[in-house]
C-alpha cells in the first residue's frame, strides 16, 4: 500500500471544528483512495495554551489534547504525530515511526506549509504545497516573508483557481500553480433533510484576519471585516430572512459587534456552535443556507478562491450565497451556489434561495457530487503531480 503524508495545522487551531475538517478532508480522502495515510503537524512552544488561553506546557496544553481527540476520533490515532518545537517532545505515533513511513511515502501534501523539518520534507518521493490563502501566500513570498517554504516542493496547488491565469493579477513567484477545488468527504457529509425553517442563513467566521493587510502593486488589499461592513444592511434589506454568524471577534472590536447586532445580525459563539468537528457539522447541517463574504484580496484579484466551508454546506444540501471571487471559471453558478458583488445582488440572491429552496438544495448537493467529491478532486491532483 502506497503511503501519503499529510501535514497541516490541527493542534495549532484548537476549538475550530471547521479548520479540522479542512485537514481531515485531505487525510481521510487519501485514505478512501486506498493509501496508507500519516498525519503530521508541527507546533511552536509559544502556540501552546491552557483552557484559559494562558501559555502552557506541551503535555497539559489544549492543543495536544485537541490533536489527540480529533485524530483518534477519525481513526488516525496510530498514524498521526504532533511535533513540539525542535523535537523537544511529540504526541501520537513516535517520530521514528513517522520518519520510517515518510521514507517510503510516494507523496507529502503540505497544507499551508506547516511541515518545515528538512528530514521530513526530503523523505517522501514527491512534495506538494497546498495554498489555502491565494494572494496572501504569493504576496508574502514576493515580499520575502521568511518561512513559507515554497521552494522546497516540486508542485504547488492553490484553491485560487484563477491564480497564474490572465484573469488574476496575483504574482506567481515563478511557480506553476495547479488549481484545485477543496475536497469534501461526501460519505461524512451526506445530504440532509431540509430544515423546517428555510430562512436562516449562517456562516462561521473570524472577524479580523490574523494575517494583516497585504499590498498588490502598492494598493492595500481588503480583509473579511471590510467586506462584511459593506453588507451590514443585509438583514434590514431582507427582513423576512434571518442572518447569523458564529463569529470569532476580539473585544477590541466591540463597536463592530454592536453595529452588526443593531442591523439585525444574530451573533453566536463559534467555540460553542462549531468548536469541534461534530459541532461544526451539526451547525452547518442545522442551517438553511450559507451567507458569507470573502477576504477582500480574494475578491479584488478575481482569484477564484473557493471556501472549504462552502463545500460542506453544499454537500449537506444547503445552498450558499457567497461573494463572487471569479468562481464562474470553475463552478456552475446560479442554482445552489449563488454569488453576489454588492448589497443589492446579495438581497436578491437570498430571496431567490428562500423562495425556491428545494430546487436550490438539490442543486447544492449536485454541485458537491459533481465537482467537490474528494475521490474526484484528489484523483485529479494525483494524476497531475505523480
């Protein structure tokens, strides 16, 4: 059986069920295709915290506990390794066992470049960098940001399906960026019965990006909270519908939080609503549809970015109303997956989904089956890189 090593941030994002599903889709997706899969993650000592968010020793950290709980819960406990610092400690399978399997691996899939240890990068036959943040990754590279590790991989894959084409001005950095849609595990995300109330639009989001703004040709690029502010009137413009965000927002942004609530947005705690893979799944499947904006850089550059979160909504038979990033080059739009460029289009899109809910729900699941199924997405990737 061929071996695939999947590297990515799980312990680094404790209490974030959506981020866990991103990594699980790749790891479990390759396992579905018959590979022996090992999951590996590196975490810096400064990232380890206790339940109160205070610095913690690795052994007692919520990070380690979360890593072990998720990997064991999905049958990866014997083939998952968490590396602390410069190998001061590990959790899960031993580092020696990991190196042995890596030396026999056909492929390393390095999600957002989490794996940086040279002996791990060198061991597999082929290395693939997976970019989940098109625009940020390439502009950081152009600006000389250290530690990205793009050059240590033979292949580079991005969920910005227009990167490297004449439709998108994001610099390639001299790399060939293979487009991919985010894989979703259809068996883990079966189509669900439509909810009784078909008017509740939800999403899971972080208000202020931890990345900070980037510049493209001297022009600062917007972030997600800038885009949400443009749409703040949406609940008032569509009063028969409900709009809810499981929102991670800092107390320092209290003015924005008050403004959202004043305009009719319902705000819930993402740690409670979607703090682990099961809760996240229940939250998505308990919604009628998704409404979400994108990072401003994804929109302004027409990157073709597509969200793994939206993939989960669609797979569940939940229509999605999302900001247009140039997706028409990769996915059918209008039924099940509706895009908008401004507030007026968002209002019309939301009302269309509510009025024709069953048709949009069927179309949503159909898009997931035809375009986002992990079997299809990962097989296509393997054909290109191996």
